[in-house]
């Protein structure tokens, strides 16, 4: 009985070695280059727009944000928090309220 079990274990080991030799190659990470759109457009409003210009233009163009539909303060708060918490946007904590206030005052996109 022991001889049968050791033979079976040996065959199973050979099968696993053969199977692993045909397995997919290990996962490989590769660097990529991404060209982001360049724009010198800033959010209008002077000092009132400083918080959004200083924090949001690293990832978003002003044009993209300014064409969003009108949202409530609660909806903009959720969006800003999503950018910070989910996407790890480097937004200065002291600027969050000013960014939300600015976005809440945006006119409806046409």
C-alpha cells in the first residue's frame, strides 16, 4: 500500500512539474508614457478661484470642469471627496471648502 501511495505521489509530482513548466509567464509591469492635454486656461474669478486653480488643474482642465452640469453642494462635496479619497488627489485640506463653494456656484453648462 505504501509503495502504491509513493508511486502515485511521485507521478502527481511529475505532472505538477510538467504543468508548471507550461504555465503563463509571471506578470510583468511596464512603464508607460501618457500625454495629458495642455491648457493654459484657468478657472475665472480671481482670488475666489485660487483654491481650485492651485489644486485641481494638475489633473483636470478648467474647460472640462466648467462644462459639467449644475450640481448641488452635497453632490460636489461627494465628487471632491471622491477625488481625494479614491483617486488620492493631493488637495490641500484647507482648500476643500473653497473648492466646493466655487463648484457649487458654477452656472449650468450649455
